[in-house]
């Protein structure tokens, strides 16, 4: 008995791409059809039969994401591969969240297409058989069907999380996947290590400010109790999907919520917490058990993401001072500025310049000048908070980026740094070298600062004024 040919549907608004795909699939023995009209496909998708769908992310009048959503609704077992030429990382991740199994970047490589096609069709065949087994046991036991569903959902969540190594995007994916598996009202992910400190809430509906603050306090307390660590106040808190409201009904319900919090490990150390909050009837008998299974799968993903992040940072570290280098600073500046714009908090920047480095180099030699620069880096580390961004910007210039710190507190910190450097003596033979720095400070929100470059230039202008005014002083940008 011969095996039936797999059916492949290609949706792309470029006829040349469609023809290339079809010729390729015809050549290797698959049955394929194509369509360039995205709106027609969206209307007629439920009447079509296919094992694998290739869909362009950008069609003429609609988004490929809409076709991905509908395909998973009307043909849940059929596989989807997204084709993209200009899609952002966020839009590609969104299609994966809605059910696409992978994506192909233009220009097209047919060797990659063949591999991904064979993998997708293998998954389709496996899932078809799995669906038959599920239907076979449905008449035997409702609890068996539920358990079978949980197995499949856990597998999908793991596969989806493994597609990303961006540690900043994992929180949303983890919570969305958890909400897909377990009933509840609010879902919480808290990740807390030396670099990333973020608490994310996922809410099916609106969430009141009172509920939001109550949950934040409970998560913080649970994490401190489980990890035996004290959580500093400097971490980002955000709500994924629902926005805060002052809904009175929601505030009353908040008092009766039940919580389950499970620790998240990374290299045998508690680095976070995963939680579900809901009405008592939402918390099922196996909720804690399944939440523990999810936490266990998160561990591997977070470890890989943190390793990728740390390796990247290692390549972006200044060899002399151990601080971030110029390139790394600009990357973090963009990230923190985007976070400031997104969440509406505050962000401050200190640009510091070592006074008279040339005099030190000419008098004592460059090795001594290097030791002074190293000492400056050490002073910055000792005077700053753990989540501040410290960098050697270049030569004798340093920068300190302070998330969630206003201009008043930044000025206090800058003065502490200035005094510490003044009091830090470096002995060379019989001489004691005194160092000083000039600093420029800027903070946002501030009128006229719309980009990270504006922000940096504002602080740099303040530094120039400090230099012109006599050095060893601080100026604030206005």
C-alpha cells in the first residue's frame, strides 16, 4: 500500500515565490497548491485540506498572522511555516505563539526548506496519530483525556520556549504558555539575577491597582522566603496583556485569591518564581504538580538564555576595568531607554571624565595611567547599585546608566562617586597620585530628549560645562 502524498499549501503575494515553491515540491514528490490572494485564503481556509502551510508574514491587504490564527483554529493538526523577508523579531515570535512551528527567512534556501518541510511533515504525521489515540481514549475516561491534553500542552510550551534565547522576552512566553495549560485569574513570573530583574503579570481580564500591588507584595515575600535572599526595590514590574484599572469589583475579589508559587532554579540556585493566583475553585488538585513541571522545563530554557546573555556580555567587556565597553553600553542604553519609554518610569545618566589623564601619563607613564583608570572603575562599582549599567566609554571617559532613578538621587550618587575618587589615593614610589573626575548628568523624562542619542548628548554637554568651569565638579543638563 503506497503512502499518500503530503499536501502543501503555499500563500505568498509574489507569484514568483509561489512558483518556485511549487516546482520544488513537485520535484521532490509532494502535492502542492498556491494562492496569492490572502483575503481569499482567509475566507476559504476551512474548506481546504493541507498537511503543511507556508505563509508569508506580509501579504498585500492582510497580515500572515491572521492566517496563522485561523489555520490553527480550523486545522489544528496541520503544521505552519512562516516565510518572512522583513518581519521583526517580535512579529515572528508572535506567529510562533499562535501556532507556527518555525520560520524561513528570505532570500530562500531550498536546502533549508527541504529540511524544515520534512521535519514539519514528521510532526504532522506524529500529531495525527496522537489525535487518533486521544479520540480513542475519550470514551474511556475524562481524566485521562485531560491528562493527555496536559502532556501535549507541556510539550508545545517546551518547544515554543526553546525557539528563543532572548532572556528579556521569555517572561511573556512563559506566562502565556502557563495560562494555556492551567486555569487561574492572574499568572506571575519573577526573574531575579545580577543583570535581569523583572516581575511580569499576565491577566486574562482587567487587574486593579490594589490587586496588582497585593500580588507584587505576595510574590516578593514568597521569593524571599524560598530563596533566602532579600529583594531590593530596584526591579521592573509590568503587566502583560491587561492594563491596570480601578475596578472596584476586582478589588473586592483580590482579598479572596488563592496563590501557588513554585521556585525556578538555574544551576541549582533559586533565581525566580512562577505563580498562579485565582479563586479557590480555580486551583485544581494537580495545579501545583503541573506548575512544578513547567518550572522544571523553564530551568533549561533560562539557563541557556542566561548563558547566551553572559557570553555576549563577556565579548562586550572592557579588558582594563572590567566594565562594559563602548559597544555594550550603547546596546544597554537602547534597551533601558526603550523600557523607560514603554513603562513611563525614569532613567538617569552620568558621564564622567578623568581630569588630566595626559599629565599623569606624561609624568608617571602609561602603566600608572592605566592603574588610575582601573581604580576609577573600581570606585564606580563600589558606589553604584547592582543593576546600574557601568561602562568605560572610551579613553578616560566613563558612563553610568541608572534605571528608575530621578535627577535628585542621581546628583547625590554622582557626588558620592566624586568624593570617593578624590579620596582614593594611588601611591607611586614616594608620590601619592590624587585623581578627580568631572561629571555631566541628564535624566528623562526631559523636554527635547526623544532618543538615546539625545539623552547621551545632553549629559555630554553638561560634562563639557563642568570641564570648562574648572573640573572636579558636577553639572546637570537642563
